[in-house]
């Protein structure tokens, strides 16, 4: 099956999907949409993905938008290696970790929100960083407790999961916003373990063909 990922190198949501694709050993092409120049608002891309956001994954069966939906589709379509644990309870915990990031943290510090803060509310760079840090710290405090409760090498257990696919990019974003990460030692240990995997390292934003 031919897979094409519509993405942007510094998009956290695109980064999540690249990690999952790499962990599953899948080949895929990439099409870049530079969010800074509004390339994602072009009519051709709107026809492909009406929400005009990245990522979107083109498959033989159609286009899938939203990173969590893509991750779940990849898990169903390519179940090995699995990025979800075996029991229903454990799978729910991993999905909760991923949703904490993708639904509660990331949306409040993505590009369109920061652009609105600058343009509509005249926020300074310092205020924008403080805004992003506030929500990152709140979410990471919860994740630190969740990860410690389900101890292992990674965010959940001793194999990478969908939680790691979401956590690694969010830490990259947190570092860009100069967030103090020392209060989250268990979270950072999981991230460092994941970053040591070649599949995860290859998904890093600076390793992408469109990186500045």
C-alpha cells in the first residue's frame, strides 16, 4: 500500500505520525505544507483535507486526518509491532496518556493559537512562552504521575506505545518554549529511552527533508 504523509517538519502532530510509521517499519512519501506561509490553506490541500491542518495520511483507501485517528488506523492496519498493550485496561491507559497530550496540551500551544495571541491580543514573546509553559506543566504533572504508576522503560511498560509517539514531540515543543522539565524525571527518562531508538531519532524534525 502506498502511503503519503502530508506534514510540516516542526509540526508536533506530524512528528507523532512519523514516529509511528517508523516504529512499524513502513515506507512513506512526504509532502510538505509550510504552516508559516499558509501553504496548508491552498485550495488543492483543502480539497484533500477540509480542515486544512497537518498531518493527513493518504492511503489507497482515502485520506485520514487527525493524528490520533491516523495512529489508531496504523495500529489496526499494521498490527505488528503493536503500539498498544495487550489488555483492554492497559490500552485505555495508553490512550489516556496520548489524549492528555494531543487533546489537552498541544492544542493550546500550536501555531494557530500562538498566532492569535500575537495578532489579536498583542501578546509578547515572553507572554506567549508563559502561556505555553502553563499548559505544558499542568499536563506533564499528570503524565509524570501516570508514567510512574505504570513503571517501565517507556511511558507505559518496556515497549514503545502510542503514548511515546505523542510524548516525544511534546517534549520537543516544551523545550522550544523553554519549559523547565526537571520536575518530571520519570517522564524525561521515558523520553530519553524512546529517543535512543533509531526509528524515533529518524522522525526528529531536524531530520526531515523540509527542515530549515
